[in-house]
C-alpha cells in the first residue's frame, strides 16, 4: 500500500441560488411622507497598516562560539551546525514543532515501509548557479555513507541499502528494513545536499561553501567572523529579508552585551544564564527564552558497585531536589525533565507529573537505600568536566541532596578529553552529562541505551525491555504507534533511574527591538535568520 504525502489540498465550494417570483399584481402602495435628509456622517479613518517584513539592511549577530571550518559533512563543531542551515539545506526539515517537513524534496511516497521516492523542487539553484538535481542528492548521501570520507553523521544513514536516480527530479532510496526515524535523519544536521563532485577531498569545502540556502558565504575568518549575503535566487520567494548577516565571534559575553547596549551589535546569543538576567528587564532590548531539545543529566551506570542495584539508583533519584538543581545550574531558566525527552519535543514528551519517582521524597529514599543493604549510606565520586559552569554549579547541590540520605559525595573534575575517552570506552563513572540536538526519539535513545552490537549502551544497563521497545520504535513507521513505545521508554527510565534527566536549559537571546521575525529552533543547532527583518 502506498501512503502519499501531498503538499496541496483541494477544496470545492458549491453555491446554489434559488429566486422565487410572483406574477400577481402588487397593490398600489400608500404614499409615504418624504423623509428628512440624513445628517452627514464622518468618513471612517482607514485602519492603521500593520507593519510587515521588509527587505534590506545588515544585522550584526554576536556569539561566543567559534566555528573552525565550513565542511558540510565532516565538521562536528556545534558552532558550525548553528550556522550551516543558513547556507546548506537537506531533503527534509524538522521544524520548530519537531515535525518532519519537505525542504529540497517537494513531496515523497513510501512503499512497503522501505522504499522512499522523493520528488525534488524544480528550479532550485546552488550558490554557484547550478540547478539542483537527483544526481546531487545521490552524490551527497553516498559521500556521507563512504567510510573513507569519515563523516561524523554517517550513523544517521546506515539504514540505507540503495540510492537510485529515477529522473532529473526524482530519487528513490531503499532501506534495509523499516526505519521510523529515517525522514527525521535526512533532516539532521550533517545531511546537507551539495553539488555533485564539489568535494573531491575533505579540504575542498573547509573555507568556502556551495549550498542552496538563503545566504551565500561572502567572507570567512576563523575565530573572528562569518559574513553572509542574501541569496538573490533563493527558491523560497521573498526570503531572506536581510541583505547581509555578520556573525561575529565575541568570546566574552559581557563584551557582546556591552555592544548590544551601545547599539553596535543587533543581537547576542547568550550561553550564560546569569548574563541573560542582566538584560531581560532592559526596556530598550528584547530578551527571549525558547524551550530546547537538550538535557542535563546525572548518569548512574548499571555495573558499578553501588548503582548496579536499582534500589540505590531509585534512592538517589528520590533524594534529588530538581528545581533547586536547575536554579543553581541555569538560574531556573529551563524545564524539568523526567524520562529523557524534553518538553520541546512536544508530540513525544511525557510530562514529569505522569512519571514515577519525580517528587523529592527523602524518607522513601532512605528506605530504599536500607533495602539495598546500605542503611547508613556510602561514599561515592561524582565526575564533572573542566570549564562546564553548569556542572560546577549543579554538583554541590546534588552532593547536599545525597548527604540527606547518608551518601557522601566527592566531586572530581576532569578534562573533556578524559571524559570523552572514558565515555567511548564504556567505562563511564557516575557523572554529570549534557547532550541534545536529537530530532527524533530514536536519535536520543537507541545508540545510548540499546545493548551492543546495535547500540552502545553507554551506561551498561543491559535491559531487555528497553531493547525491545527501541527495536519496535525504530522498525515502526507510523508515528502514533511509535509514540506508544517511546512513552513506555520514558516511564522505564524514570522507574529504573539508569540516567536521571535533571532539566532542559532554555535557549537564550537578546536583541534590539527593531529586530523582527527571528525564529529560534528548539534544537539549538539552527539560527533562524531566514525569516528575520529589521524595522528601522
């Protein structure tokens, strides 16, 4: 059976008019008195026009995060993903409501849950003037899949079995098996479409870029700036509105905010919540918060001396004062999370109040600890990473919470390289963590929690029910059926406490009041300047 996604809806309006007349002569009317002339009335004033988007101008945007290169498939830095959607585009797009929408693909059909036939938009031009066609899409995906290329996003596409060009504007992709997150994966941060043969080596596109996006690279100076100019041939007619976008790297946020107040900077991306509080009530500025697709967590691996016991993990969870931890880490500027999926993933999210073990209960935590064989508690280490301010702020609150049930915590801080090495080697200790950007529940859960060889099971959970839920969620295409599996997965994580989601930090921005239309994507990966305009 085919399921066709149509981008147009057809509506039909039928109007029937019946006029009845009579042939009988009407009686002669009685003359009526001549009416007095009506008093003149004032002509109503025309409605005040509502300002709409207008084109033109340069926007200066400051961020503390640098971008080392512009390589669309190889560069893994967060900073590049945030900029990339301004330059490159994908077959699909995961929108702000985490719904998969067409982008360079105009529509698609799915057959037997494994054969996807995409119709491409016609007349889309790359920045070098070449028209997009199916060969470009095939080249881009095959480059991603080539192990020799070493793409950081190769794992997003390993379900692909075959890629075929049907005609100039049609491409067919056959999967190895039904894969629910496939369309979302195509819209992921690594899967940009580039012109065929435009990247013969990994260095070709490091300092330049050839995309189809709303902006064209004019100048790139690493550690300093990225200057973008309007793409006059962009397929989404009328956009972008800005003539030019200057993205400046300003390592010190206080300096950037001083520029914002002085009027030399139009907008600042804020990483430190304390800095947001300094500007949120400034009457001359607009400060915004956006719920994000990211989570800060406490990891409780299932093979360590104490946390291998589920009652110990549950006791730790019940001892935590999550609102206090969020206040310490991000000044309360976020959302509480219980099962791993944050509120910004609206369709998939199970509210905290519907999950077990989410309210602090010291008495119950002590009881569970006693049942686990530790009536007087124990000593444990809690790992954080050098330079991660939120971890440094969260750790003392967690330690104080656990002291209330007899657990004595020693905080240790390691370099990021050591932390990553232990994580990849599956020897992660009890640690704080922060991660995000996942545009589908599968991209959050599968690799992290499924046992090898399919997943990595970083926390050494070895949970058969989790494996079953994740396999069903991945192999099912119907979103409603998938949601059932991921709802249970969230409840399982809250019950077992193999990972304790603490909160999801909001994405923070401050801008001049004349900056209009900026749309912050909840993933945090994409800057929303395609829709931005200046009212000045």
